[in-house]
C-alpha cells in the first residue's frame, strides 16, 4: 500500500465514512489493509472510534488530531 492510499483512507474517515466497508469500496483495498491504517492512526492518537458488531459501522468517532495532520499534508485546507 502506498502513502497516498493511506492518506485517502484517512481523508474518507475524516469526511464521515460510516463503515470500514464503505472505505474499502471507495479505495479499492482489502478490508484488512483499511483496518491496519485506521489502527495505526488510532495508536498515534489521531482518531478514536469503535465499531458495531460485524458490520463494522463506526460509532463514538473522535477525530482529535486528524484535521491538523491532514492540513499539514495538504489534503484539506
């Protein structure tokens, strides 16, 4: 996976993707890789979320440092 794809995943999460499955479809990567990017961002304290059951819908989403990170990368303005 490229850095560009990882940033695309974070951007989709920031702009309100509702589930891992939605991100998977839009980015075209396997669900495992999407989860790994989100886990990495969570471990860096950029985001915080939990998922409901097996459908992996995001609940209790917090995007603490994600906006600042995406701004420094030039993804959002």
